[in-house]
């Protein structure tokens, strides 16, 4: 089935689901928000890297070490919760070491930027269009992944629209595809 139309029907109360284990679920073949968006983004980045693409991941949400741990678990197909709690077996640890070593030997680049290792050559905070452009120009990836892009933009409608337009223009100008994650923030109750 294809979308035929999208109709605004107003604001309504929505609910998040929470499940034990990996918190993801599919609704009508769509991976639903608040269900491991960073994990999904990193899985796509690893898959592109395995296909021979040079990848740049920019995380505006998480520190480098947590992203690296998640990447290691993805590469080795480990249960991330088990990995995070240090409950992997000796064999899983050996497999992890071998897989990470193999991944690092691949000629195409897999670069990760977070607020911890951003060098600031753009002279703007990480998350601004200028800082992301500087990272793209420096690393020259085949594909860009940005986790938590909403943290780089204002929540004011006009500023958010300008950011989106500037970001799109940057991607077109750099001739680069991009996958970005965002999340909705709850608005104040209009009745108050």
C-alpha cells in the first residue's frame, strides 16, 4: 500500500509504549518513534559501511563511548543490554574483538563525531548547519547519519523551518544523502 494523502486532523493525546528488552516495535510496517531510533540509525550506518560506503555519524545526543559500544554490539550481533551489563561470554568477547579489528581494517571510513570529539573548526556549536557542513567537508563521506538533529534547531517554528531549509540546501550543495533522527517534544497545555 502507498500513502494516498496526509490530512491534518488536529492535536490529540498520544501514548508511548514501553516494553522489556529492546524497546522497538512496528506499526503497519513503520518503526515507531521512541523505539531505539539511535540503534536503528547505527544499524543503517553499519550496513552502508559493509556495502563499501564511507560513513559519517554525528551524534548530538550521546557521548562517543556509548555510541562506540552500540556499534561494537551491532557489528558482533550481540544483545546490547547483555553487552552493556558486561554479561557477554568469553567467546562473545573474542568474537567482538575479531569483528571490531576486521571493521577497522576496511579501507572505507567510518567516522563518528559527538560533542566530546568535535574539534569546532566551524567555530559554531556541533549541531548547527555550519558545523555539520564542516564535518562533511572534512571527512567527505558517501552518506551522513545525524542522531538527534532536533538538538541543533530551535523549537520556534520560523527558526526550525530556516534550519530545515538550510540543512537541506547544505545536503544538496554537498551532494550527500542523509539519514537523521529526531523526536517530538511535548508542548505546553494550550488550555493553561
